C-alpha cells in the first residue's frame, strides 16, 4: 500500500491536506483502490481507478481474494511514518524518524449484493489517479561507474578522417517495452502506474555506434551514450551530464546509416559539443542527443515528444517506433528484433 500526503488549496486560498492511501487490488479493470482521509484522520471518500480516471465508489466495495466485493464490516487501518530529510542537489544526506500516525476506518456491514461500479461523474480538473502517476518520478538513469568515459576526445581519437575509409553510424534504441510507445515500464513489463515496481523502473535508453573500416586495417568501433551525472526525475529534471561506453549493450532496434568522411566528422564533433551541456530529462537527454547529432547531416529523424507526469519530450519509446518506420537512402542495415551493440575495437592510445 502506498500513502501520500496531499496538500491542496481551496478557492479562498486556504491550504489543507489529505492523507491518500492506495493499493493495487488485482482487479483487471479497476486496478487501483483509493481511500482519502482529511487532516484529522477522518474518512472522506473511496474511489476506484482504471489507471486513467477516478470512479467514485462506496467504501463497501474493497478487494477480497482478487475481486471487488461488498465488505461485511471490520476495520481498515493505515500507518504513516513521518521523517525529516535533507537533500542537496538531489542527493539524500539522510533522514531522521519523527513519529508515526495511524488512521483507522470502521467498515459498515451494509448487507448483501454487489452493485455495479458507478461510472465517472463529470470531468474534474483534479484526479487522485494523478498521484499514482507520480510513481513515475522515482527513477535514476545514470550508467554504471565502470562504464563512465572521463576523457571523451581520447575515447574517440582512434578514428581517422580520410577519403579511402568507409564510415557508418548506428542509432540504437532500448525501448521500455518493445514495439510500444509506452514511455516508462519496469522489469516485469508493467504499464499502469499502480502496478509499477519502483525498484526496477526503466525509461529505456538511446545511444550511437560509430564505425570506420579501412582496407588492410582493423575496423574501429565505438558506442557511446549520454546520461545524467546524478539523480534525475520529473521533479529534478536537470543535472550535470555524463557519457558512458555503450559497447556490448542490448537494444530493441538499431538502424545503421552510411555516411561520408565529412559527415562522420561532423557527427563526432556534434556529439562532443552536445554532451558538454547539462542533461535535462525534457529537452537534452540520451534520445535528443542521438536525434540532434544524426540530423546535423540532414537525415531528418523524427523528433516525437512523449509525455510523463510533470514533463515530456523525446524518449526511447517513441524514437524506437519512429526508427522502425524510418526510411532513408543512407540506410544500410536495420535490426528490428533486438540485439547488442558491438564490442569496441582498435584501442585508442
């Protein structure tokens, strides 16, 4: 069960709060049960949600053995632990426990029968379902420390630019859910905010693989991606950027383009310039880096912007679907059913 402290302001400017308790109830249609208490701990309302809208419900209808049923009395209690926490630039410096509050609700025995679930009433500006969507905001997408690239020019310095070599660039995309524009999922493929496992949230990733082949010489390959250097979320969308070695990394879809020596050099320079700026979840992320760099040579990859709570922008889910349908006379290879980026070759000194 998740519990949230919701602060609200009425039309007179008075601020008050509610305690909102919600849990995934196992029902395939109305996945989320919601109870709302006022600032005195008194019960206010009961709702059900399909993950998109709130459905007003009698408190008599709660989940029992995986089904919505009439509750025959009893007491439902929730406990909330209160902490004081200190953060600096999005990094937790620790929390101190203060106290615990307990809210209990006596459930009446209202008789037998299971009436139908009421339909939504009106189109309110606020939905308690939006609170569940905020579970999306608890994610962290920095790369493993052992893959970080601290000297990007050196990492890419093994490429040489000449008219006798062949050059290519691959756009590789790991979607949260293959073949889907669902922006955020978890390790189990869940889509509804109420179902998401907060410990395994994923937004996917997009990265580039640069390759050079020359007659009589070893091929040179480097894969690289753009990441946030510290925690990022819809609440804290911007931080310093970081780059990482993305060789041997799984992807959902990959599209490879043949480019000239001059275009290859232009894209290398564009990538190094773009990742010097801050990482921003909405407008300068791993996906925008790939799109912007490749489009510097006129490939015109679509820049589809998805949405998420408190933000939105280009993302791996939409880019993957766009690349799946993207055609160009420079395309020399497409992998549509998943694979891995190649190992780095020809070490740079």
